[in-house]
C-alpha cells in the first residue's frame, strides 16, 4: 500500500473491480504468466503500483482545482519552468535596459510593437495547434491501430481456440498460445523502453522457459519472432488433423495481423517527425517567447516611468497611475503565461511521441498485461464451462434440405 491511496487489485478495464478470494481461486491450473497488478488512488488519479497512470477523473481535472495539480502533467516539467524563468528574466532585463538607456520612454510607440508581436503570435498559435493535433493523432494511432490491433489479435486467437478446443484437457495448448501472445506483448514494451529485453525477468514471471530463452536470445526482432512460434503451433495441430485447413488459414491471418501490428509500433518509434519540421516549430515558439519578453519589458518600462513621475512633462497629458499599474501587471502576467502556454504545448508533443516509455503518462504496461491475460483466460473458462442451454438448443436444431423452387 502506498501513501496517499489504498492498494487494490483490479481486473477490468472499465471500473478496476477488486476480485474476491473466491474469484481469484478460480484461475486455471495452467496460467499464462504470474503476477498481479495493484492500483493506487492518488486524488483524481488511479495509478498502478509501478506509478503508471491508468485513469483520471476528467470532470475534476476540468475544474479550477486543476491549477493546483502538477504530478503527471506538463506543469511538472523542469524544462518548462526553466524556460519560463529565462524569458521572464529577459523581460525584466529589457525593462531595466530601457529605463537606463532611454531618456524619454514615454515616447516609445507601444501600440506598433504590440501589433507586430500579436501577428507573429497568431501564426505560432496556428502552427502549435497543428503540431499538437499531429502528435496526439500519432499517439492514438499507436494505442488504437497498433497496440490495439495486437490486443484484438490475441483476443481473437484465444476465442477461436477456446471454442474449437472446449475441453479442459486442451488447456495446455491454449495456455501455450496465450503465453506466447503475452510474451510478444512484454517483449514489445521492453524493447521499446530499454532496447534489449530482460530475458531473466521474463523467465521469473513464467512467460519464458529456459530452452525458449536460449533460442530467442540469438534472434533479432524478438517480439515478432514469437508469432512464428504461434503460427508453427497451429501448423503442427493442422498436420496432426486437429485443425481444419480453413481454420488454419484464419489463424494464420490473425497471426499476420499481430506481427504487422508489432512491426508497425517499431516503425512508428523509429520514424520521428522530420527534423526540419520539428526544428522550425521549436524555433518559432522560442522566437515568439523572445518577442513577447522584449515587448513586455518595453511596455513595463513605460509604465514604470509614468509611475515614477510626479507630474506629466510640459505639453503632455497625465497618465493615471491606475492605468500604469494595470499595464505593468498585464505585462508581467503575459511575460510568464505566454511562454508557459506555448512551450507547454511544445512539451506535450515531445511527451506523447514515445508512449511506450516508463514515464507516468505513458501506457500502463502492467495493467494492460493483466487485463489482457485475464480476458483471455476468461474466454478459456467460458468455453469449458459453457451453459447447458447451448447444448440443448443446438441439439434441438434439425437440419433441413434447402427449399427448391
């Protein structure tokens, strides 16, 4: 149990239900891997015991209390606040230079400066909106079209095998296929995070046997190679007359989909957005921050000059002190908030570019593994303990010849 929340076990993607001891005892004798994932509640956030974000309360996050929430958000980035401090410091330095080097700051045409900066800021806003949308779209493609396809293929294989081999006597071969599917899933995350999977850890978790480890260590593309083993299992069953040729073709197609999904994930991870594009986005964001800082410094210097004057110079109109204070406060806020917003969106694009990492906002690998394993083992049990009504209804159907006109 972690401080700040109660440790719970869960097995459902929808609501993180806590399985009872009786339900846990119903786990099959042949289990595809060991270990359970724990969930910890931190305020509006639900995390795994490893600190991976699983779910959050969207309604609470949309309230004003979000201003005080930093953990797991871009506002917890040191990179962001370092740059905000840099540009606020630039605005202060500009203000001091204008006051020190300019004899009559009140003659500066702040309206013209503000128009130029606002026009450039509009362009930056549009560019950032497109860039952030592109980054989030790539993130969702990895989750839905690639990782989701691997998940769907595993579920499809398990369901077909559960129905075709409904006896508990066949549990060993069904669990073998499921274990290989989960092994590919784990190898995918390990290779994406560390470059090289931890084969010893996989062995401890009973996802990999010693003889399998020896063969796998000598090969590249390990997450994809496992699908060759799965297809070979089906081929051997078909050669022994235990799988019809049509079903074998269907299973081969599912294996190819899964292997393609794994390859697609690595294609995504190894193919970044073009360097010139990302560099240009970064340049215009920071150039905009420099312009905003300079503009805020100049306008703040004008406001400070008016506040320091006992009266207006000869021939000039007195600027109320309230207007000067308002202008000074607005420039201070703009000098901090504009870099925070623009560089924050730039940081979001960097964070979602690699969702298979081990940061708190990345995909919760341990939760996904447990959910996928428990789903598939539930398919096995559902077919082995099917309701008797299915047999009675099926046996009661009479085969009739087609009607001939």
